């Protein structure tokens, strides 16, 4: 029996469920809940009072202004109380596990393959540059056997080959040139903005033996990620989706953070991941330059004459072949690292299970799927809604609250979708194992975990409390 029923002077807010206590003399009450602002209007069931010599006719019953209500103790917790309870929830550290011989051999083999692919990329650039030079100095100057208009068309073809070949070489060199990193995604949360969240992430890193995050960023996605930037002084950037904080428990949120930081406990694997990511980024950027240049040149060329048609088609074709070549190298790199990438995910899952427990792993995965479905429902409103979220000072908080509300509303109706996603197998070309294999791998090695606190995740960053968002 809850307090609202057992205590005759207690009433429950219809909006948030907070139990409020009235003074014993109150028979009628009307006011606003001090937590969520909902209107509370109800007669309190109070015991019969002893006759005091004063009587009122029912029509003359006085209605007093409500006195300030005392909130329950759980609603009065200060940030310091939350911090102490949170840090006290850690019951140990996760033992470090060295990589096995098979994993080290796969790591070495993958690194060799990536080095060979990078050398192949550089050799392709050099070969293309020399090919353009050779064509311009050997083939183009040859005296054609034709005369008249045919000579003009032949020279137009030579010019198109040299021009498009030069642009192809440039498009492959540009991605290699170091450039200043652009603006990172998400809102930066300083230790002053979110002291509890920063302390929580640092404590998780300490318990895993991983480097602590130098910076935390708040994003809109139902996901989390970690990356290291800097050439000599490396900094670890942890990005956390606002819906995760608003819609998960502290145990589930900690499990997600432990998974991301677990990637950096095996430093050899994280270094190879950066290596592969850089190479694939080179190839994808070069292919993007080539496709955009070829398409733009082809679109702007109206090709009214035969010369213009030759220039347009030759340029587009050369750029198309170049993009196929570099994307082929990128796919070879991804295929070569697929085994190691999946192994790293399994390894990060083990860190997650060691932190929160194997039983919590299944619940965290399910909640991720539910929040993803909620996000899809909210994003169906279109780009204009996302623009309003980004322009509103409280947009991120309201967005996270709406995602959580949508996920909870869809929970009953989307059970089949959630169950299907939980049983999803690993795709042929996927760098991540499927949920079915990941859950089975965690259950095969049950772990008790070192953190089981189930307080709401928004306590770590109260601005994301979904119950107080407007």
C-alpha cells in the first residue's frame, strides 16, 4: 500500500505521481504541484476532529490558501547527494584482460593489409600523375592523319583526357593533406555544466583501466561514441545522445559508456581502428570529389556542339573510373578489417557486461531499440522540426523528452519489432555483429557486474529530466 492510501493526509499528484502531505487541518486543497506544475485539487480524507465549540454551516466552510508543501525526501536530493550515491554504487573494478594470441595475429595481419592498401593508393596517385604527363608529352603531340574538323575533335579529346586526368590526381591528393578539424558534432558539456556526468564517466574509465574522457559532447542521436583526436597530445572525446540520458537508468547509461570506453582499453585495437578509419576517409573523400566534379561538369555542359559533348563525356567517364578505383580500395580495407572490427565489438560488450552485469546487457539492448523507434517517430516530422530543435535554447531537452515519450508510448505496440531486432543476425558486410550473436556471447560468459544502481539517468544531468521539459 503506497503512502497516498495509508496516510490520510497525503495526496498524489496526477501529473508526476509525487506524494504530497497536507496539514492535518486541511479538508479542501487546490494548488499546483511544486515538482511538475500540475493542478492538484482534491479533498483530503482527514480524521474527525474533536468538537471545539466552533461549528460551520457547509456553505460557510472556509477554504484556506494552500501552505507550502513539503516535498518527499527523494525529491529534495541535492547534486552532492546524487554524486555520493552514484559513486558509492561502484563495488569494484573490472579486471584487465590481455588480448589472445589469435587476436594479436589477426591485428598484425590486418595492419599489414592496410599498409599495403595505403601503398597501393599512393602508387595509384603516382601512376595517374605520370600517366597524365606521359599522355600530354607523348600521345597528344602526335600529328594526326586527319584534317579539317576531325583535327579539332581530336584535340578536344586530348584536352579532355589531360584535364580530367589532372583533376583526378588532385582529387586523390587533397584527402591526404592534413587539414584543420572542422566543428565537432554536438554541444560541449563542461565539468561546470554537468559535474555529475563528468565524474561518472571518469569513474567508469578508472574502473575499466581506460583513459578518461577529456571532453563530453551531447548529441541528438540515440547512440554514443568515443574518438581520440590530436597527433601528439591525444584527447578522448565522448559523445552521448541526449535521449540516452533522458530515457535510461544510470546502470544502462553506464553500460553504454563502458562499452565505448572499453574500445580504448585495448590500445592496439583502437589504434588500428583509427588507422583504418583514416584510410577509408581518404578513399571516400577522394571519391566524393571525383563524383561531384564529374557530375557538376557534366550538368553544366549543355553539349550543344560535338566538342562540348566530348569534353563532358570524357571528363565524367574518367572521374567515374577514378571513384570506382578508390572506393574499391576502401571496400578492400573494410573487408580486411571486418573480423577485427567484430572482435572489438565483442570485446567492448564484455567490458559492458563486466561493468553492469550480464543480465543488464539484455535490458540495455532492448531499451536502445525502443528509444531508436521513438526517435524514428519523432524524426518523421521532417527537417523543419529538427531545425526548430537546433534553434531553440531548450530544443535538445524537449527533443529528448519527446523521444522518450514516443518510445514509452510505442513499447506495447512495437513488441514484435523489438523482438525481431533482438534476434537480428550478423549481416554479410556488417562491421558489427548482430544482436543475436552479441547477446549469446554475453550469456556464454555470465558476469555479476560492479554497478547496479538503477536511479534515472537524467539525475546525472538534470536538464534532461523528461518530466520537466516543456
